[in-house]
C-alpha cells in the first residue's frame, strides 16, 4: 500500500473524510478506479459510495458514448 501525504492549509477548511470521498469520486469518474476500489478509498460500502456520487456531480453509470455504442453493436 502506498501513502500519500497532502499538506492542506487550514484556511481551505477541508477535512480528511470529505477530501478522500471527493478524490475517490473523481478517480471513479475518470475511470482510474472501479466502484469497489473507490468505495474502499472513501471508507464506504459500494452502496453508500454510489449514493454519494451525486454530491460530487459524478454519474453512477460511468460509460462514454463510444462504450454505449460499441456495446449496443454487440447485441
């Protein structure tokens, strides 16, 4: 396991929990993490993590238009 240390000024008023959830949501959105991996990073169950994605304007279904069209062609 890797450890990343962020030095965030107190004036930003960010807490560790919300920062981890934001980071996990954005890494999920970008396709860098699966839903399960992102939930684990956020310290949440998959179901709970999926429910908070909207708080960060991240869609639960994370498919590009190209992926949808490719999958539709395979039916």
